[in-house]
C-alpha cells in the first residue's frame, strides 16, 4: 500500500458516514410521505452525537434541496461536520469550467466557503476523466474544496483521474462505489485492491442494499416503489443471509443492519448509509466502533457468494 497523503488522511480515519440522498428525494425515497425535514434533522443530530460526522450529499439530490437542508442544519450545530458533495456531469457540460461553476452553486446552497470532499458523481461521455480532473484542480486552487474524489469510476478511469491529479501534486482522495454484501463487483474487478494500493479511500454507497440488509423486507413484504421490482429476484435468495447476519449479530449484541455495515468496515471501505429518521440513524451508527472476526467475515463472504451481483 502506498503511503496515504497528509491531505486525505482524515478520510481514512472516518469509519462511518451519513448519506443524504433521502433528503428531499421523492422519486426513490418518497420524501414528504413518511418522513420530512423534522425526522431528517433528528437523524442528523443523533448521528453527530454518536460520532458520525461525515455527510455525503450531491447537487442532484432533491434537485439541490439536500444541500440546502444540510446548510440549514449546519447553522444550528456546534460540532464540526465533514461535508462531501458531487458534480453531476450532464452531457451538455462539455468543458472543465462547468465544474468550479457547479461547486460555486453547491457552496451557496450549503452556506459554506469550501467542502471537505468534492466528487465527480459519474463518468461522462462528453468530458474525459482528464478534463474533469483539470476542473477539479481549479476547485482546489481556488480553495473551494479540500480534497478531490470520483464516484462510479472503474479501475481504468480511476487510474486516469489519479494520474492527472498527480501531475498537479494533488492526491485522488476517494472513489465512491456501490458496495454491500449483496453487490461485490469491486472485489472481483480489482477496484478495491487498487484503491488500497494507491491510498484511495473506497466509500461504499447503498451499503444496506437500499434497506434489504436490515432484514425487514421479504418476498411477502417487498420494499415500496421502484425498489420492489428492482430487487424481486434478490429478495428470494435473501433469507439465509439475514439469518446469518442475525446469528452473528447476537454474538456481538448487534443487529443485522449493524453487522452488514461492519462487514464493509472490515473490508476496508467507508459505509455511508442513508437514514430517514432517528431510529435508523441511531442503529446505523452502531455499525462502527467494533469488529467482526476474520472468520465471521469469511462466513458472510461465503453466504453471499452466489447472490451478489
Ligand atoms: N454515488 C452514487 O452514485 C450514489 C448512489 C446511491 C447512493 N449514494 C449515497 O449513498 C448513500 C446511501 O445509499 P442508499 O441511500 O442508496 O442506500 P442504503 O444506505 O443502503 O439504504 C438506505 C435506506 O435503507 C433504509 N434504512 C436505512 N437504515 C435503516 C435501518 N437502520 N433499519 C431499517 N432500514 C433502514 C431506509 O429506507 P426505507 O426505510 O424506505 O427502507 C433508507 O432510506 C446515499 O444517501 C447517498 O449519499 C451515492
């Protein structure tokens, strides 16, 4: 493993984060129906009190509402919070100049002068990794972000981003990818190993596989909305995994949710579960601060080897 740079060391010290896609999103998460700003604020505050101080948002979440809400919450608290947001490379954003302009918009919504991590949300067909990183270099030079990350980048694109930044003496801080017990592509395609080798923090999104790993959903009780059809096949194979998660959880005094999150920490990733309320935020925070044994991790690997995508 290469040495972790001083600029990005803080990210490697974080065990757990909080995802803010739910904050204002009506399409997937039905914001405004069973939860609203009050529940989100309570969840945010309990997270901070339990030591979860890294929040991941994006300019697209709730069409900017997530960033606005975070900005509002930040005004009312004393604890330091590390803020990560993302640039969305819409196909018409064809020059690097769009990146600092988008970050200016995010900073205005957040009410901040700079963020701790600015990420490219997805690769783009109209803007190369090199051009995107040149835009990110501008953001760093202007003091608008402390560090630079990517998201949904495969190993090749990640290396192109890493190399471009390196020419400017800037480390690639992170790659945010879909990673959970039920989605383990990054283990097979080399991205996780490469991140470790280069000192890039892997941030795991959808770490609970959008709620499935809590054990509350089944074929008889599928998740609402688009998740129901998306996960129809996976739900059929889920019961033995949940049983094992619960069994291992009993040994540690933890829930299936907490064991799922801890498995990611044991793999060297930083999970950022989304939470809609105080109960979920409280439970998710309990996924950190302890460790499954190597044998338990191996049992979970084995139990999910034919399920994961
Ligand atoms: N970079 C990207 O492309 C990308 C993509 C996706 C997500 N993300 C980031 O990653 C974060 C997390 O991913 P995600 O929100 O997709 O999925 P997730 O964290 O796997 O699942 C979150 C959902 O699971 C349920 N849940 C959470 N905690 C629970 C608990 N303790 N007990 C029972 N149910 C619980 C809630 O939904 P219900 O109560 O409705 O079941 C919640 O909305 C996002 O908020 C976002 O910041 C990034």
